[in-house]
């Protein structure tokens, strides 16, 4: 067994680490046809992140989630469960709801066109002037549902008719980070970024720190680039961590912790920042004192919306004296995010050139090579490595 293979097996990675492995061809970031395949085979099939449970905490609270052409209504039902309905009236297909979030005060969902009315669980309650009979039954006209799974306060949905069990796709996440008790954390801040780049470039950027010395001088001071380690890749989850230089430090403008450690975080986790890609649309970054995450919504091959959230313990959010710490964490990541978005948008422009064929990965970008393989597998495409 060669030493590279031993090295990657020790770290639990699925793919060997070698300098000089090649990137995907540029078309994977620009082709409308490949993008449409990604929508069908990945976004409409995988479990994908939708929203935080706290965003729809009361009965009747809802949030609309857009997955390419599909609009979903995520709503808190009377029994406390979260339902995900396709935003389509069973009568003649009118979109039921257009406000991005709110509360169904009547505890029902009414179509604006001919006033068909649905319960929060999707059952058709009333269809004016229509009589049930041989050709029409209310039972057949419930709203169509997507599958829902809540993990640590993160609501995931799947548009597949029969999705792979959540625990299979996300095996590597289950039990990981339980010390953070993320379901108890709350959103302290949110920033929306509109970006002109392919969704995969954001995932790639997130999973390597080869770019950090030049792009992120402050981040590189707080967490040395050499400390970056990938701890595993399994299915849809690829992750790693970096060590903090300062004792009781964090990713803030002055490098000091923004707040006391989150819940039961202890030991090595007090000195680490974890970076986990939850394929295809969630980037999760647990710090000792807060959790940062990115929710990526693709709007085409060259356009995304990236919603970035900062989660803190509720007592920290409500503490007047803790506001400076939260602000510093927000400022640090907003600065770092913008540094990343700049290079991602430039990469989007450069990879469109006819002169860009395929690039060369360094050994520090091994996980990107793994991510590319996951993509090719999901699309059922031949690996360009083997067909060249
Ligand atoms: S289309 Fe919804 S009630 Fe007619
Ligand atoms: Fe970066």
C-alpha cells in the first residue's frame, strides 16, 4: 500500500490524496444542461436543508422554501409537527402562498383563486359549491407533501417520492456535535448574500484552506493554515477542523471568544473550529462558543443566494453585555465571507474561458477531488480522469 493511500485511509477519507489530480472541466460550472441534471438528480432527490425549526415555532407559522422550480410551504401543524406542502392548489394549480413567511391565522391555508381551503396537515377542508361524488372526493385533493426530517433544530426536506433514509444519507452527522445541543441554539444574526457563481464553488471554497494565507490574513492568524485537517468524508457529509491559536479564542475580530462555551462543549472542542459540508446545500461551522451556517440556494448555473446565520445560546442573545461579542463574530465572518465570495465570483468568470480546460489540485485540496467524485456519481457521469 503506498503512503498516500495509508494517509487517506488513516483519516477515513474515501479518496487518495495526491498532488496533481485534475479539477472538473469548466462546463460543470456553466452548462445549463448539467445544472438541470443537478436539479433532477441532486436537489430534487437528496435530503436538503430548508430552515431552522425556530423559524416556524408556533402553530400556523410558515416559511416558503424554493428548490429550483418547486415552492414548498413549511408549516407548523396543530400537533407540533412540521409539514412540507408543495405550494400548489389541487383545484387548478394556483400557487397558494406568495409571502415568504408568516402565520396562517385561521389555522388553514386558503387558495386566493376559488377559495379552496386546506388544513395545516394538507387535507382539503372545503371546496365551495362542489359536491363529493363519483368524480370528486376531498380525500384525493389533499396538498402534495415532501418528506421532512428535523436534526438538531435543522429542518431538512426531500422532494423524492421515496428518499433514502435520512440516517443513511447523513450517517456521519448523527451524534456528531451533540455537545452543542444545536436544537437549543437560536438565530442571533442573519445576512443574505446574492452571488454570481456556481453553487459548487462555494462548497469547494469552504472545504480548503490552501487559499487562506492570501485571501484571509486575519483568519490565518486565528487558525493557522497548517492546522487544517479533514476528519472524514462519508456520503453527503465531508468535514474537518482547524485549531485556534488563542486559548479560549474564537473567530472574532480580536480573536477572543464571543461568548461562554456552548452547552456541553469541552476538551479539544474548546480549541477547534469545525467545517462540515452537508451536501448539497448546508455548510456547518461549529465554534466553541457559537455555530455559523450557510444555506445555499442555487438559482441557475451561475447564480446563488447564500443565507448565512449565527446561532448562539438564548441567554447570550438576551444579555445586553454579550452584544459586543456577537457583533464581533458577525463582523469577522462577514469580512471573511466577502473575501471568499470575491474569489468565487472571479473563478466563475475565469472558468468560462475557452482556454480553461481542467486545473490541477494540490494535496491540500484533496477533499475537493472527493466532492467532484460525489457529484459525478450522483449525475451518473463518466469520470474525466478515466476517459482522458
Ligand atoms: S385554483 Fe385554487 S381554488 Fe381554484
Ligand atoms: Fe475562505
